[in-house]
């Protein structure tokens, strides 16, 4: 979780807590160290967020502090609920968790929309425990313009090692794909994430090239050419 998102989550937790919340409890809930929570609390206080308390006792939000309300009408709320629920079909576990957090925040301000149901069947989940690559790690590499070293197995179970410059993540109903410039092939290639068996972020980056590569990729490729049948 990025720091900006974590700060927002701390605010939400403290706003909803009936009493002081210890740094240890915040650290456990956000899966970071207690030292990181101390730094985050200091950052919030430096931004004049009314967080009160101290290490060893706990923290709480001063009464009256609130975030701007979300002004959605009923149909907009339902559209958000359905759209966010459909993230369950992408196989991207990090986005699924983020979608669940957003739904909870929306439902705290609006009527419950859980009667709108979306079937969960779609791309296989990116479960690292089963050897599947984390789609969140691929998104990070696109965002950071960082090269990846991939171990990839095609539909015929032929394995190859690739060094790629990732430019986009494409969500299909039955799979998720990574679009990247492949240094081995000297061109753009599309990799099904459920066939990526090894993914190592490299020290080498391609800062400033990501947007240009993405524009060329978009010019060269149409959606029908990035279907799973053409991966």
C-alpha cells in the first residue's frame, strides 16, 4: 500500500474507532511496522490533521473532523457497486481488496447496494502461494517504468526467459495480460499473467520512455489483436 493510501486508511480507522487505537493495532491492520505508523502519525499531525494521543497509549481523531462527502445519486452508487464488484473477475487480488474498501466507504454514506450481485467467475486469482505472479507487482512496474525479468510458459508449455519493459495491463473476462516491449523479440508482446511463472523487478528502469512506448503500442495494436488467442 502506498503511503498516501495508508494515511487515508489511518484517518478512516481513527474516525470510526470508539476509543484510542494503539500503534500496534494500526500496524497489524495495515500490515506495516509500528515504526512506520509512528512516522505516518507524525506526518498527519504535521499536516494539521487533528490526531491526538501518543506512543504507548493510543491515537484518536478529534471530534468534528470529517472528509468531504461523496455526492452520488442512487444510480451512480449502483454503477459504482457493480463496476467495483466486477474487479473480482480480473484475478487482481490487490484491486479486489481496494474495491472492497471503496464499497465500504460508499455504503457508510449511502444506502446498502449489496442486492446488486456480480458473478465472480473470470480470470484465475493471482495467488503467489500457488506460484502465480502478483498482478499488483506488474502494475507497480508499469507505474515505476521498471524492467522485469520474466519466466514465461506459452500455450504449448514452452518456457522462455524474457526481459521486458511493461507498458500496460489488459483485463479480459477470462484472463489478464501484460503488454510489454520484449528485448528478446525486439517488439511488443502480450503475456498472460497466469502463464508468468517468475517475475523479478530489475534495478534498471526506463524512466521517461513509458508514455512513448505506450503510444506506439496503442498505434500498432487493436483490442482484437490483444485477445488471449493472440497472446
